[in-house]
């Protein structure tokens, strides 16, 4: 669909440019391979906190308003994101304004001041963000699920950190993290839009000629230990109960994730999926229900997520378990297999109409695989999935020693769910 150009600079910095001749926008993204999994307990939350601080001023743009006004003034969409294994900064605007976009995004990435007074002010913002997300059960239940899976290790910690840690972080810790993690070998620049690759390469090379350098280092390996189904119940007065029922699955480098992707679509990918039909349409137990998963570099999981009637939570979980047992025993049909592949192809086509999605897709590939896996190559692997492979994956992951359930709602006794949590 797209050709791309990959450039490797002597510093270790990598640049991928994806020309999109038919689009009128361009996206500039800088992604660095660090996140909360690279933190220690003492600085948990610093990756996300640092992401906020990058918009607080540079020598050229002394304050937050100087950065925001410049991007707002060209009608740009801009933001940043912190995950467990990567952090990104991007802006998307008319391709005519790409020089401004590059200047701002590269400036904050390279030259943020990390002013001590601004750090103290932002502590309050971070804590209110934590409060906000913990008041959103539909989101917080996901944090609880990963806490249940991974426990007290970086993979199980909140990306945002804990309030007590946020209040203690010192400017020296920000500077140390900035200088040791935001280095050339861990950094990817991705530019997508109606641009000329060679022109972009020259400009990126000039901006990043003095980028911080250093040695890449690895994060602690994830430890997974489980023998029987686990439950984490968070009692909270809510109008509906939110739950995630899931199982341990595959990391980013395991090709079984393509079969699992097909299975996810069949079970919970849209209004024609098995779970949507059984839980919502036939029984009216939920407004939202879906299935999906997450693949990290050294772990992964499949999950079903739903918000259901408080009085009928157990029934909803039972229905989900019944559907998982069914697919574990019988697999899926050839018609479902083909529909899932067609759906994946259509979703990919829609997503890749946008320069920001294209930039992120190519940058992620480089971050994790050290090479470009194009969307077409990924789709081709999914298209080759067979019925037997889907059945094999279902038989593998739907196992009592991998089964987990997190819930948020006005519930007090987790024992009522134990009897139904078994394959």
C-alpha cells in the first residue's frame, strides 16, 4: 500500500518516512523505547510524568503556552502517550506546515528544561489524572487486570505511578532518566504524509546532530506464576459492574498471536461477534462487550471486557465462560474464519487512511522488531491462519492455570465467581 524509506544515522537514531501522496496532512512522531517497565519502585510513574514535562518549555519556547499557541495556531492535533514499553510525542497538521511541526516536536524532545518549579506544579496535575482514571471503572478495571496478572513487578504497576511516589520524585531523577533513556539508539522518528523522504532525512539529521547518546539497556524480565484461576475484586458503588475475564497468552514475537487475533474477532470483534450476540442481543446483560488482547515483548494476554447489570454480573460471566468453553471444544467455522480475515483487512484499510496511524504503525514495528514489518506483511500472516491453528490456540490458552477475572462494582464476595471460573 505504501512504500517507505528507512534511514540509520551514525548516532543510532533511526528515521522512517512513509510518503502518502494522496493525503493533505503530515504527522511527525518521535518514539522512544522506554516506559513504566523500565522503572524501579522508587521512580514508578516517572516515564509518564516526564511525558507531561516535555510540554513545559525549552529555551526557544520558554513555557507551555509558547508550545501550545504555536501548534494551535496551525490547527495541529498534538499529544503524547506513555505505555509500559514505549513513549511517543507527535503532531499532525497540514503538510504545508510540516516544518513548524518538526521544529516544535523535535525541540521539546531534545531541549526540554525540566524546570523544578514546573515539576512541583505538575505533581498536582498528575495526581488529578490518577484520580480521574480511578474514577473511571471502564478504564481502571484494565489496570486491575494487569495487576492481577503480574503482581508487584514493573509489568503489574500502574503506568501513572502511585500518589506517594509522584510527590517524592526529584528533579535530579528526571534529568537522570531523561539523559539515560531518551538516547539515540532507543529513539525512532517517523514521518508520514505527502512528503519527500530525502528532504525529511536532511532536516532530521540537522535537528538531531547533537542527540544524547548512550548504551541501550534492557528491562527486568516478566515473571509469570499461576496454578489456578485468580480473582481481583474492587468494591465500589457503581451503576454497573465492569469486568475483564482473560487468560495469559503470547508475546509480540510469537506467530500464534495472528491466530489469536482471528479468534478475538470471532468472539468479540463487533456487533456480529459471538459474545455481543449472546451477552447483549439475546440477554440484554450489557451495553458494551468486546474481546481483544495485548502483546508485550515478553508476555501477553487475551481478554473479554464488559459493563453489565450489577444484579446479573454472575450470569454475564457464566455466559462468557460458556462461549470460551465452546470455542475451546469445537473451534470456529470456516465462515467465521473468512469473515474475521475480511474484517481485519477492512479495519486496516480504514486506519491507514490517516497519517498519524501510519506513523505510529511503522515506528512501533521498528521499536519492537528492529525492522519494518509493513501492515501488508502483518495482514498476510493473518490471512494464512487456518482453522486448525485457531483451534490449537483456543485449546492452549483457555486453561484454568491461565484464567483471571478482575471486577469493579458493588460486590463483596468473590467466592460466588470461583465456581464458574473453570474450563
